[in-house]
């Protein structure tokens, strides 16, 4: 089942408001052209749980989720139920104000029973991703790519390194394209040089050539793992 079929299934198998609210998640992922995240949502289970935890941890590390906030999955649950009450991002001056409202939104336990983990997690990823994109000035859908790269290589794309990339002002879209092998030539070399400089700054005992060779191996591993996830997701 494809991701958008999953969205449609949610519409037919549960109350219509669930499918309507999840439609924005489908749009967000689609805008990112993130086949990787679509696949991870299709696969569900432990891999989706891990991505959702990562999204929440990164949002907290960036100061966008507060220490006492619910996790990303619970934010997703609140957003789905809030949608039924007509509470949507478009009603607020910015996405942060919308998330602040969700912090205080009380869920209906009976309606929660109609929601699967995959539905809540998918919506939670959108909440965390869009909050980071707005606050950091990123293209809508950029973080969907990062979540997929974390799934493909959680050791490299961890919270600490993502904070370094974001704090360093690196182009997140270009980084995603580089690790997915969608760019080459001078464009790829520019991103590669920036990544090598950043990595060398944290590991000064290694010479730049050694860091670059490690980066090449990391790119190969990440791209291959991502394609494996996409293939697996297509069979779900």
C-alpha cells in the first residue's frame, strides 16, 4: 500500500475527519518529494517510532518543543482531534502559535481509539517538521527529507549532528540531495567541502582527506539504505 493509499484508507476505515486532517500530512510529504518518509510511514512499527522520537528530540534540542511538551506522536493526536473542531494552522498568525494552542488542547479518549499509531505519528512528524521549518526559515517539506535520512542512517543523522548542520547555516535541501545522490559536479563538491570542514572541526585529529573518505562511505551507505527502505515500503 502506498502512502497516499494509506491516507485514503484512513478516510474510509474511520471517521471522515481523520482522513481530512491527515490530508495535510500527505501534502507536506508530497511537497518534499520524500519517497523515503512515505516508505517509513508505510512500514510503520519500530522504524516509524524511532523517527518520531528523533523528530521530537531534535525539536527539543532546538528549543522548539518545551521540556514538558508531549511527544511528537501525542502532538499528532491533538492536531487530528483539533482539526475536527475547526482548529487548523491557517487560523493562527504563525505555526508556532498553532502549536502553542495544541499544547493546551484536551483530547477526547473515545476519538483517540479511532486513531492508529501510524496516523498519529505521521501527523506528529508534520507538526514537528513544519515547526522547525518555519522557525529556521526552511522550505516546507525540507525536514521530511531529513527524517528519512535519519531512518536510513541514524548513526550519522543524529540530533547532535543535525544541530551542527542547522547552526552552521548549511543548506538542508542541498544536504539531502547530496546524500540521496541527486546532485553532482560543482554543486555536490560545494556541499561536500562544507560537510568536511564541519566534521574536521569536531575531529581535528583527523586529516581532511580521511574525513572526506569517511564521508564518501557514509553517503554510499545512506543512499543504499534509503533505497532499501523505499523498496520495502512499496511492498507494504
